[in-house]
């Protein structure tokens, strides 16, 4: 079968790989139809390298069931499914308490076991979620990143009437904007330095667009909010700069949730750090997308809102390409010569 195997930093290869086979009593083999490139994939490709060199990569994907273990009795061949790619140990104190996101062994497919950048992938039955006919495979490939965005918002006190600032309008930020509106946010501020991404943010529901190149972000937010700040600020850019500046955006008693990963030291000027104390901010970190009962309400809520049409993910797709273009696409992304949101592989 065709696959993308990750060997080292900037060493991704399009190869033929062996077909997966059923070996355990809870396994399902899926014919992958769509798979997306995650922002974390870019960081691994450019800076960090693979967890397991030579492994088939990928953790955002959807497809149809082609085979399963004899013990699996609630699926049928041809079932259309999304996949939660998270794999946890099930033995640690966090797993036993249902806090799967804190499992020290938590990984996704494509790290130590073969992932979804391939014609076929094998996953445990509990990671497979059936989707309605109204949800396409490429939409279902967004279920995991959408669950990441929703997992972070579930940590906050988000409620109707909130004002929300979203720093970074990549895939996660654009999904946060939509979820904030679904939650009933009165006003959502989208913040990014790329005009194309701000245009897309407006398309998916942002009320106010802020480009830090035009004027200091803090000053713009204070102008729009009459000096108060927002109820909730979301960091989804994963930048050391924005990870510090985000503290200036909430009002007194407001909230900050971190979804981006800067992969670098975050120097924080006194002005920004003191906002945490003097404004008594509530600060949350959000990791992965899973909760109890596994895989969690994040996944089921996502599929529900895709089915109702409230969550629109197709506008987020900037490129649709065959899997064989994988190595080329990763190089194009890190070259920063084009604007990318979601690159979707079609298999």
C-alpha cells in the first residue's frame, strides 16, 4: 500500500508499505480516504524529527471499515468512520481515573505505531467513531483537530455572551472561532499577521479582525472593548511572542487558555506577566483532545455539529493533493512562500 514514512528531520518518504493485519481481539482496519497535515506535524518535520524513525506518519484521518477482529460485533464492513488517534496506557493513575489526557504514555498513531498517511491503518475499536452520511470523509478528517479546539474551551467557563480573542488563525484557531460562536459568544476577535487567514476567520464567524502589523494587539483590543479586555483569550498560534502577549488581552477575572505549543523558550515582559496577578486571571493549559468516557464528548459534539451544519470545516482546506505529493507539500509549507491552512491528502 502507499504510505508516507517519516525517517528524520525533513526526511519524509513516499513508499510502499506492508498491509496491516488483525493481531489482537479489538482491532479494526480502515481504508483511509482523507488525511490532514497537523500543525504539530510541521514542527516535527522541521525541528523535532520522528518518535520512531521510518514509521508511517499521520493522525488526522477518516475512512471506511474493511476488516475487524471477531470480538468486534458492533461494526460492519463499509462503515464510514472518523478516528481518534490517541493511544493511552490504561494502567497509570490518570488513566484509571479517566484523565486520559494526562497519561504519561499518551501518543497518537504515527508516533510508535503506524499512522493514517497510508492506504490502510489499524486502530483499536474504541478509537473508531461512526459518522452519518451527511458528513464527508474530508470533514471527518477534521474531527480530531476540532476535538482539540473543543477540549480547550471545555476547560473554561465559556458561555453565551462572552467576548473571545483568538490569537492565531491556523486550523485550531479557526475551529476555536467557530466553536466560540456555537457556544454563543457575542463577539469574537481574530488575531493574525496574515491577511489571508484573517479573511478566512471572517468567513467562519469572526466579528473583528486584528492584524498586529497594523497596531499593537493590546491597544487594538482595549480600543474595541473600551479598556476592559475580553472574557476569554485563546492562544492558538504557538509562538513565543503571542504566548506572552496573550496575558494582556483578558479583562479582570478573565480567562486564558493555551492550545498552541511554541517549542521554544517564552520570555515574558513584566507588563504581560503582571497582568496575571493584577487582573487575577484564570490560566489553563489544554493538551490533546480526549476525555472520559473515551474518546470523549469532544469527538461526539464535533460530529453532531458537523451533521447539523453548525461547524463548517471545508473552507479551512487550502490544498487537496494525492498522498504521493506529501514530501513536496511539507517542503512547501516550511518554505513560507505560500499561505497554508489545512492540506488534505485524498486517497
